[in-house]
C-alpha cells in the first residue's frame, strides 16, 4: 500500500514538473509588449465578478467613462461589459474561468475586474481554482503592483508581488499522499523571478527612488525563496545607484507597523503569498482594504482590481449598495495611467485622497450609517471636476 501511494505521488509531481518546464520555455521566448499609443480603439473590459463586485465595478466604470468620455465619443476607447465570472456560472461549468468568458477577456486590451468568490473547503461550491489565480496564469499577468500612500505618516510604498508562481499557482494542485499526509507545492523559476524583480528596479530607476527591498523567507525556505533572493542580488548589480536590502516576511509584517522604520521602505518586491499578506496589511494602514487597488501587468494583457474579496455576507444582509467602491476606483486610476492617461489617473487619485483623508464631509461605512457607493461616487466626481482639486490635495499632502 505504501509503495502504491509513493508511486501515485511521484506521478502527480512529475506532471507538475513537466508543466512548469514548458512554462519556462514559453517565458524564455518572450512576447511583444502592447503599445497603447498605436491601438484604436483601446478595448476596456469591465468584468463585474460577483458579490459586491457587481456593484462596485459599475461605480468604477462610471468614473472611467467620465474620465474617457471624449475618447469614447471619438472611438479611441471602447468599453465591453463581461458578466460571466459569477460563482454560480463558474460552478456550473466547474471552471475557474469558463471558456467563453476567457475568450471575451482575451478580446480586450485591459480589464477592470471586480472581486470574485473563491470556494473553500466545506462550502457549497465545487473545488474550483480562484478566478484571480487562473486569470493571472491564463493571461500571464506576472506583476501585481500595489501602491500605498499615507502622506501624514511619510509613507509612500509600491509593492511588486510576483503573480504567476510561488505558493498560489499550484494551490489547487496539492495531493493527499495518504489518509494522513497532505502536500502542497511551491514553484519559483529563474525567469519568473527575474522579470518581476527587474520591473521593480526599472520602476525605481524611472521614478528616482533610491532603494529597493526584497522580502523572502530564504533563511528557512532555502530552495525557492533562496532562488528569488539570489536573482534579486544578481540584478541589483545592474542598478548601482539603488540601495538594496533583504527582509524576512515575518519581521517585515512588524516593521510596516513600526513608525521608526516604515518610512524607510519605498519599493518592495516579493513572491506571491508574501505580497498578498503585506499589501493587505499596508492597505489597512491606509484606511482599509476597501481603499486599495492593484494592477496585474503582463506583456500583452493587464488587469486592474480591488485587493479584497466579494463580501457575500454584505450581499446577504442587503448592504451591497453601501459597499466602498474606492478600491475599484483606485484600480481604475491605475488603468488610466497604464493606457497612457497618467494625468487623468493622477486626478482620480488626488480626488480619492481629498475625499477620503482630507475633506471627509461624507463617509462610506459599509452600512446605512454612511452614504451609498453611488452617493460617494457623485461626491468624488464633484471633486474631480473641481478646479481647486490640486490645491486642496497639495494642502493636505
């Protein structure tokens, strides 16, 4: 019996290794980056997700359409609504992303994606993979970029989280090797580590940031995290004007909360799981996970999203209309920057900071003690169109 279990586990692991080796060969070949200046129209897919995602995605789309109304009228930008990523539809097809939905996504250049429900052990849904993880893999969205800015605390962080490897990419591929043993897998490749780390260094160089920090647990997880660390210090030699250091994930969670230390961190790069943990913590400091958006960047496609989940409890309790849309709107601002409208993206970000940190004439609480998402968006748009927006933002900063 023991020998049969070992052989079964070896076969399972062998298939995973074969798949990852094929992925490495694809990465070695590379792919041409999308040049948005040459596209007409730029197709923006708005993928509503489920739970509160169906509500807050539409609020973010309202802001995007407002910022791009002239481009839409001139047929330079086209919006495409994609509604097939509900948990019910994914469960029906027993796929993280149904085939027809994936084709719709691939027909877009950039995607604004609402939160989606991920099944977990013991719930009513089949054991399908996270739609986020699947989309990042299918579209090769290797870089998750999450900025967090809190001027009053001298915090201006940008996190670069590797998106297609680490502990998550094989999260649904673990094996119960016996009735008593469960094993999961983690993968780090030379090519995957290099492209996310190089992106972090290039960002620092372009934006005149003088420090990049790598976050691992390479002192214990010596093979995978060890590779990520080695690639980081190898590439650091190509950027002599940038200081570098390495922190371990456990102590880093503490240091982001340390007023004496946290302002020293600027650009941070890390494997998948650690990035998920740290960016949620950082967002909480900014005002909660409802305030932070993220970019998922690939060479051909890119996807922009909130960093939180679909909050099915809010829907069940009838509170979806009070859900905070700021995370999705911040993601929309990042999308604007990515497709070539940096000034408009910055304008949305300034309005979010003015409304959320400086003016606070209305607040969104997730309950009827605050305003609805629609009311908050209308307030935000009034500031976006206010000629005094920049002056108010500069005063607050």
